C-alpha cells in the first residue's frame, strides 16, 4: 500500500481520489489555487510540479493531472505558493523562477537557489544566500534580502553569522 491524494469539500461529503499513486511519486501538496487547481510536486530527490483542476463545489476533476512546468523536467525543486494563491515560485537550473498559478510566462527572479520565504503581501520574497568564505573570513556568513518580485528591487535585511539565525520568518504584517 501507499498514500494517495484525496480531496474533501469544506462543506463535507464523500472523499474524492485525485492521485492513487501519490506516495509512489514522493508527492507533496504545494497549495490550492483560487480557481480550484491543486498543485503538487512529484519525485523523490528532484521534483516536477503537477496540477489537477477541481470544481471546488463538487470536487469533480475538470482538468486531468498534468505537468505545470514543461521545462527542465525532473529538475524543478522546492516549489511554494504565494500567500494570495496567485503565484508559484521554485528553483530550477536557471535559478529561482516564478509563474502565475493560473498559467502564463515564467520569469527568472535570480540565478542560484537558497531558501526563500514569501512576504504576506505576495509581492516579495525573503532570500537567504551564503557569503563566499573568501569574502568573509571566520564563521560562515549569511545575507537575508527582501526581493520585490515585480520591481526587482533588492533590500538587504541582515548580514552576519550564519549560526545566529536558525529559522527565519516574516512577520504577519511583513515589517519584521
């Protein structure tokens, strides 16, 4: 046996099977879009992003499971939904990429990867990146920056010892 992906309407009712082989693909639910699209990643070490569209009232599948991204297959990692459900960002060999959840053009935000956290307004990401050892002798150093996804503006928030911050978070109002 394994784990399958099921949906239950918020008002109750019978569960609906979405993907019988969910655990066999190493699946992880990313989020649900405003239009009823359920996004999930597949793969054990490297992920691809899949989507299935549901009628949110009846949970009827209106669009069969399909790839959300058709480039760099097997190499699209660590996807996350914006808080407003309008955007998905992920890493690929090109760097950190963003795309409207409803479909449309992909945009590379920056090269490289590193951890990212959405700001509550869905207009920016908190980016963590390492300072190369040759630029900062001593203990490992990290830089945290606010990256505005539409304007491209980058604001440094913190630079310092990598051990001093364990699990960065953005406050609910986005100011800290």
